[in-house]
C-alpha cells in the first residue's frame, strides 16, 4: 500500500520506519529542510520538503495514488486541514489525524477525519490494521456519523485475553455485537471468555475507536 505521512517529527519518523519495515511504500512531507535531509539518509522513502497543507506539495508526494494519509504534525489545525484536503479534494480512502489536544478529538471526527487519535502507538496500529485488514478495522459509520461499527482482531498479548466479558469495561457509548471464533458466530454474554484470534465486532461512538483499540490491544 502507498502511505503518505505529513510531519517528520518523532511520531512521523516512528510511523515511517515501522511501515517501511512492513513492506509498505511510504512518502514523507516535512516543512523542516534539515530534518528532511536527515530522514532521507536514514529511510527508504520519498521525502518532500514542503507544507502538507499545500495541494501541490501533496501532489508531488503522490497523493493521487495514496491509500492512506497520516497527518501527524504538532499542530491540530494543520492536521485537520491536511485530512480534509485529502478527503474532499483528492478523495483519499483513509485519513488518520494526530490530535495533540484531546479536546479537539470530537471536532476532528465531526469534520470528516476517519481516525482521529492522540497516541503514537495507536496511530501505528490503526494504519497497519487498515492496510492489512487486521488488528483494527473501521467497517462503517452510520447515524449521521455519530456511530461506527468496528472489528478488532484479538492478539495473543491482549490484556482482555482469557477474561470474561462482564469483567471488561468498554468505553462510553460502546456495545459488543458479536465474536467470530473460527467458523462460529458468538453472541457475547457476561460469562463469554475472550480468546486469542477472536474477531470482535462492536458499535461505538465516533471518536471512541482509539479507546477500543487501547482496551483490546496490548498495554501501551
């Protein structure tokens, strides 16, 4: 998959390194020329020196063939603008926006950012999950964007593995719908035990996806 990362600070560098190791094609956009030069020497990625809020710079980075764009600069305003440009102007399928101020998370969701998140590790997990259709996948949104159906593939190191449903507290406005285990579809009840490899289907409020990921995935 082709992924564009806007912002080459610690978050951007971590994401790029991780995704390149996962055999994805990565393009990086960064305003700081010196930082661009350093990263270009270290990573096998196209590095563009420029402002990710500029459509021409995004085109230079290959936006027309991008599958995912991650805006991870230190400025919420820039990340929001970048995601909106990618969705509305270039029709990118998936946008991930770093939220530096948690108070802005709902604003990001309401203005069309597919996955607004404020934790570096969660951003990485979501991007890789979307690309490979594993770990964490947002299936669809409905009710005017207020709710999302998500699927989470439960890994062996999940903190909820071998726990009962009744012993796990879900984020606010979240409900478990089903657990797909091998060829069986299980309607979760209080005594249902989570097992490694379970495909968990849940409904949650838009903006709560990252909290679900943190709950079911490894301890961050």
